[in-house]
C-alpha cells in the first residue's frame, strides 16, 4: 500500500469546500472534512495546518512571488508599470492554480469575518513585500508604500472579478481592467 494516498489533497479540498458551502465555514470541523473525504486526520495534517489552510494554502508564497516579479520586470518600466506587469504575470499563475474552486472559495471567504480578516492579513504581507521590492527598484519610500497599497487593491479587485467569472477573461486582463478603471477615476477628479 502506498504511503501517500493518491489524490488525497484534492479529495480533502473538495470535501471541505462542499461542507463549508453547505453548513458554513464556522460550523465545519476537520473531523467532518476527513470523514467526508474518507481519509484520516493525520492525512489532513500532511497537507493543511488547519481548516483555514484549505482555503489559503499556498498564499504564503504570494508576497515573494509578487516581489520577485516586480524586481524582474523590465528596468525601463516605471515603478507603477513594473507593479502592473508583476500583478498580471503572477495573477495568471494564481488563477491557474485556483481555477477549479475560485468561485466557491470566494463565496466561503465572503461569508466569514474570520476568513476575511485572514485575507486582509495575508494581503498586508503582500503590501509589505511590494513596498520593499519597489524601493529596491529605486522608488522613493512614500511612493513605494502608496503603490504597494494601490497594487494590492488592484490585485484583490482583479482576483475577485476573475473568480466571479473565470471564463470571461484572464486574470491578467482583470488586472489591467482594474488599473484602467483607477486611472480613469483619477483623470476625472
């Protein structure tokens, strides 16, 4: 018998999402998730730290992925252009990894204040990483901080719109759309 059960992570994720949608995030236990998936608590712990991690697994890599993308952007780009380039490229990677469950995940997070707070905490780390990367590219500290916050707002907006209808447009197109909306709004002030 294999040491790791094939497809266990996906089975756990599907079971958790179904239960969260059916009963609400707060009303579901890890024991219920593992029972529904036909797996053990020990198997759950191999893949996820806790039930929140089912929804946020891999998000700890987002700050460094975005910061690296900012640093690797063409040196001729302005700080804002480098930021948008990074958001577009990483957005499509995130979308590819989360596509099968994006709308479900978003609905669950939207229904839980605990998960919304977790999301805000995760994006605060993204903002810090973007700020540092933009400074490293030569942006003034105040500008880097402002652009980092704007970048997070654009990214969150784009991800939310993409999750609502992933077949309508790529996540990178949603990033550009959100940035264009922002630019248009600023032009009208």
